[in-house]
C-alpha cells in the first residue's frame, strides 16, 4: 500500500526540517520539496494569497 501526503509550509527551511525528522523517524521513504507555490484560499471571510513551499 502507498500513501501520499501533501502539505504546504511557509518556506524551504521548515520543509527541510520536517523532511529530515520524518526520514530520521523512518515514517517516510522519500520526500520531495517543491518551492514557489502560489496558494489562494479563504481566510477570515475573504480570498487570501500566500507564497509557500509544497
């Protein structure tokens, strides 16, 4: 069985920290970090935008 989990984080530094911990704990076999994601979402009753890593 394969499971794919997608999360966004505020930047590459946070992404690397999470990736390293997941690999050290052996709960992930491979982690890909993609940068420069433009996220659009509802926040406090309006559409907001953020630059994130994925």
